[in-house]
């Protein structure tokens, strides 16, 4: 079925229905750092033939979805992909990709059951050219160094199961879906020619030497976060969440969007009351205007009484809740 098109999900999509599940943003041109591990942290690649089969499956998937891959790395029990989606089809494509590889892996090894542990983790990446894509691609390319799959004296290009050696090849020798211009651009390399590729290799060898001595502080942030970008990028994503949120979603990004909405509402209510933040702090905990503000926040956001009482400086949350209840009677 190579070449079959995957369609659907026009515009922005936030996927997840039925039981509560992690919220996923999808829109045209989105960039993701996607990672998934083996079930019970078991190996998802038993030999090089498995790795070849994974790459062939990825090749088919990119043909179906039009994905552009900025970097990838196959480890022992997990993989990393930096994917750009010209169409909002990450979830649809990953469903096909992981399911197909799992079926092929099980058939080849005469196994059955899950190959991957749960759903994949997507980190949204700012592709504005401000260095965020570079950081996450460096993280992916340096995975074999951190995992000690390369000896200190070995060159980074000697790990054949990442996109780094592909970057060093001529365009005609690369996989068609590997896009190198954006990463090279963020490294300040203007042209994808022999000189530019040599410069990229030298720069990454320098990064490899740094990685062997001390781990970047950015790596921990990349592992924990849900998006990687500047304040404007994060606010844009949170606005999308607020507009398209679904009843059964959960996650850090949903909580942040609810708080962002609540802070905006507090600003509007303070303006209506003619108060500054300083004046808010000077008002009695049970002031009628504070009670009205608390009632609006409780009715129009999903934030807890504890958050509302703390934000409006109303003392104990139970007191704030009771004041609102009595005012409604």
C-alpha cells in the first residue's frame, strides 16, 4: 500500500475522546519531538534487520503523510524523531506507523502483544529559527554519546542509526523525507554543499566532546516539558488549547491554559472594579467585590477554590467558597 494517502483533520485538531487522555495539538506546519519506548522498557530492535525494517516503515509513513523529518535516532529500546507535519496528521500517521512496525516485528520474531509502551510522547518545538529546533536536533543526534554506544575516540558519524551521517551525504544520497536546511540554517551554515557539511561535522564533533564532559541543562528541560520554544510560542499553543479543549483531556498544557484564561479574567475584573493589584491586596478578604470575582472565576474557569482564594487574597479556600455560596442564596 505504499503511497496511500492519509487525510483528514483539517486545520487545528486536539485529539482525545472518551476516557481521559493526554491532549495533543495538531496544526499545519507543526514540529514535534516524538519518542516512544518498548513495552516494559524491552528492546524494540533486536538486530539490524529490525532497524532496517523500522526505517522502511518510516519511509512508507512519510510517503503517506508528507512528513518532513529533521532528525532521528534509533536506540535499543526507544527511538527519537523530529517531525514536521505540513498537514495536521501526527496522530493519524503515528497510529499507522507504530501499528505497522509492531505487526512486522511480531511477525518476523513470531511474537505477539505490544511492542511499544503506551502512547508516544510528543514535544512541540518552536521552528521560528531562534535555535529551538537546533537544540532538540542536537539532543537527538547526541543520544548515542549519552548512552555510551560510541567509544570516546569514535566519530559521531560512526553511529549509523541516526540522521547525522545522512546529513553528511550529498542530497541525492539521502532519504527523500530528510530535511536538512532548517537545522543547518540554525547552525549558521548557509549552503548544503561539501564545505557546509564539513563545517557541520566539525561543529557537532565539538558538541560531542562537550557532551562527554557535562550534560546540557537543556536536556533535562526537554525531557520534562510539553513544548520547547519562547514565551510567544508557548502562549500561542495555550490559546489553541483554550479554543479547542475537550471535556476529557488532561495534562500540564491544559492546566496552564486554564490558568492563563483565569489570569486574563482577573485582569478584566480588576479593571471593572477600578482596582490595581495593590488595592486588591488591601481589600478585606470577604469584600463583596472579591466574592463576585471569585464567583465569576469559579463559573468560567476550571481552577480550584484554592487557586481562586490565593489569587484574590481571600484567605482559606473554604471561607471563599462559603462566601460565594452565601452570596448566591
